[in-house]
C-alpha cells in the first residue's frame, strides 16, 4: 500500500476513530453487531499502526489509548466536585411507605413520581469529561476524596473516551443544546462491574491455569480497578453502566438516563414509575427475574424523578432524602456444618465459627458462619454434620438461623466446648452469669494479633490485613501495637508478596498516622468493656490519658454510663505492668495524643438518648451536636436519662421513656433547644 502523507494519515485516523467508536456504541450500548469482532480488531490494528508512524497525531480519546503506560507506584487523590453520598437502605413495604410519607410531608405531592434503577453490585466510579473528552476517573473513596484510577478506567470498553456528538434536534425534547454537553466540564457516575458469564469464564481460565479462583465479582471488580498496572485491569472482563449525569438543564432522572444512552453509555436498567403501586410492581418483578439478569443486583434504587424536587428535599447526614435502596430480602440457603473452630479475639473472648459446605449466597461464596457463643450453640441445638439454614443479608456476616433436625442421620456430633485456649492452651475462664468464655493468657498470640489489627483500625491504618499482621508477628517484626510505628522498609520489602513499592506504601501510610484523638487512642488500647461511646465519655470527662490512669473507681463511676464493671476494667487495665509498657512504647514511637475539643456548657450534666429517624439530620449528627454543647449521649434509656429525642419509627426506647417518665422531645423541640 502506498505510504500516506501526513494529511492523509490524519484524515484516515479521524475516520477510523469515528467508525471504531460507532461500533463500540452499537455493541456496548445497543447490544448490536454490524461487523465481526475480527473486523473490529482489524480496524483498531490499522489505527494503531498509523499512530505509531505519526505519534504526534495520538489523542487522549483514541481507542488505542485504552491500554498503555508503565505501572504506577501509588495512586493520587481526586476531590469530587460534589460528594458521592450513600443511600438509605430499606427492606420492607412498610419502610418504603414510611419513606414516601416523609417525602410528601416535606416536599408535597410532586415527589410521588419516581425513577427506578436496578442496584448493581459493583464499584461506584466518577468520570469527568472536559469538552467531551474523558479527563479523569476516580473511586468513591470516603465520599469527598477518591483515588485517581483514570488509566485503569480507560481500559474498559464500555466507558467512552469521547462523548458522542449529538445534534440540537436530538436534544430538543430535553430542553438543552449540544453545546451544553460538549463544552466545559461534565460529570458522569456509574458502576464498574463484572457480568455473571464473564465472571464464570474468567474463573474457568484461572482454574485451568492453576491460579487463584475469585470468590465474588464485586471484589474482583474493585480489585481490578485499583490495580497499579493498567494491563492487569485490561485483562479482566469489566463493564460499566451509568446512573448519574450532571444537571445541565434536563428536568428529570428519566431524561438523564436517556441522554446518557445517547452520549454512549449503557445505563442501569430502569423505568419511570408514576406512583407507589408501580414501584412495588417493578420491585417484585425485578426480584422475580434477578437470576436472569446478566449482572448481580441486590435491590432497586428508588429515586424522586424530578431533579428540582430531589434538590429541594436535601440531604440528611450523608444520605440524600430523595432516594433509597430497596434491598431484596436476605438470601438463604441450606448447607452442612462440617466442623467448628474457636477463635480468640483481642480481649481473649472465644467465638465459635462453623465451617460449612461452600454456598454462593447474595453474590458471595460462603464457607463460614458465626455461632456467637456457647449459649447460641445450645439455643440452636446445632451439631457437626447438621443440615442448617444459612442467612446472609448484605454485608452482614453469614449466620446459622435454624437446624433442620428432620434431616439428621444419627451420625451428627455434639460440638465440644473447649477447656483450654485453642491457640496457647492456657486455662479458660467463664465468670458467673456471663456467656463468654475467655482466655486468661494476656500474651496469647491470637489476642496480640487481634489487638494489633484493632489498633491499626483505630489509628486509621488501612493497608494491614490479618494475614500480614500474622506474618509480621511470626517474623518477629511485630510484638505489640506500638511496633506498627517502628516498621522499616528494609524489614518487610523482601517478604513474600511485598517488595519495595508495597513496603514503602505501608510504612509511608503508617508514618502519617502518629497523631490521634484521645477517644480514638482509648479505643486503640483495647480496654475490656470499653467501646467507642465509653471512650468518648472518658475522653470528654477526664481530658487526658494521665487523668484516666489516675482516676479512682468513684470518679469513673460518676461519668454517665460508666458502671462498676467498666470502671473496674479501666482501673485493672492501667494498673497492669503490660499496660504501662504499652504506653511507654507508644510514647517512644512518637505518638501524639490530641486533647478533646472544648465543649460548650449548655447541656452540661444532661444525658440524651436519640431514637428513630430524624428528618433534618442524621442520628450521629444529632449526637455530635449534643456533645458539642456539653451533653452526654447514652445508647439506652434509664432513670438517669434527662431527654429522649424521638424521630419517626421510634421503638422500645420511646416505650421505656414513657414508662419511666423521662421527658421526650420531638425533632422540632430538639432543634429549638439547640438554638
């Protein structure tokens, strides 16, 4: 073939890009084929060869730029243009009706018009397009700041590198012009996921190659997007469906979804519903056909259709009022109990965990189920070899809810309650009236591992897992939580699965976590019977570790919700040589404990309980406002409670408050009291 001039090459490249993008749209959005895969690949190959001859003609939106570049050493952060908020979960018809009633009460009858979408079990992604070209892709992160995964996102064919050019005529019915879409910055959000068939094919290949079999598509999708090497992402059969488009003048979510389709995106399956009856019908129909849908879903997103009404309804905490995720009922399956193991936690408490025959439930492969404690084993009457009903709701740990005794063969074996610690073989104790069995050896390997993991979470260290901590302990690198801050790159870079990059990343992250709030530090210490709320109370009332350490049992018991058991736990904890050594090691490691912020005095000496759903704020927001004004927050109602703030659907706490004569406050009364 005759060599093309520069101008001819440029024209040919532009035509090839247009044709390739056209067929990408047909295949990934409209599920149509006009040419074979081989022909499509041939076009991309020709484009690649031309660009190699004329590298100055390569543009960011070229199909050849989906894969390329050297692996990254770490991810940078991207601040979202608007927070990626979470959704309220509902599970029943009554909860749905209550949600709609609240919307009508706040926003009027114009909110009874909905758009419904399948809730895809994937990884939420934000895409930023500038002048129609994909600029960045980022994960949700903490809702405000996500990780920049642009290079990996570009490898997913279902995500257009350039938005399709639309005419004013195509957009006329939406009341917008093409210039509104292709000029300036536009954000699209959606879900990266892996289809059922693609997941099965990928695992079949993994098995054939003798490699790791992936447990569920959501985890492998999230892991694939966050690979440092984009070539690994490209090798995984990922897809994408959009569910959000910036408000550029369109009036409804229905319009947004139609425009997203025109721009080149496959969207989450959905319909427009004009009332509650149609919502219920769609939910039931989707639930019935969910196994036939090519990707995993765990419910239906119900959203107020009008963008104006959605905005006016506002946000409660981190959740928009105008949408909910109506989740399918918890999935259940029958399985067999193959054995029971007892695990030792950070406080020495033993928890029985049943190993069960592998079952795929709610999108994950389940092989373990918690039995909580010896009393639960007795209540269920469960034995090894029993056929049981296993229940899993969302991300909750699977649990055994029933034993099918009619299927027993007579060969089932009683579950033995251990007399010695299964890890260190020390004696076990069970206090009178308590259900928990506890290991007496404070130096038990399992307890130390769990204490280190617990401390890592309290300090906000995300890069550590149980296996890693266990390996570090076995290597003699970690002996206690403060050792986390003494880790050196040279100590871990040569361990299997690490290397310089991983070692630098972990040590670097830990180095940024040496400053910690007093309440979080108290949590990190793993004081028996002291949880997050008690840690906050201790921090607010005593102000420093030194003051807590010196406090008498009487002074501790004067703190709201700190009874004799908790006070004695605190006294005994700080009296031990082990604790003193721990505190000294934290000091030597350079840990800086931040004093609690000074609180107001308006609610000083007053104890509040917050129950039910508040319309103007989340419950945690309400609790924080109480603490800022000097009040205490309790999780239970007692005679010592001064006020119970009552939201919608308040339950037993309201009943107890009425019974005890404790004053209750409506949301409006509470807001008035806040001033």
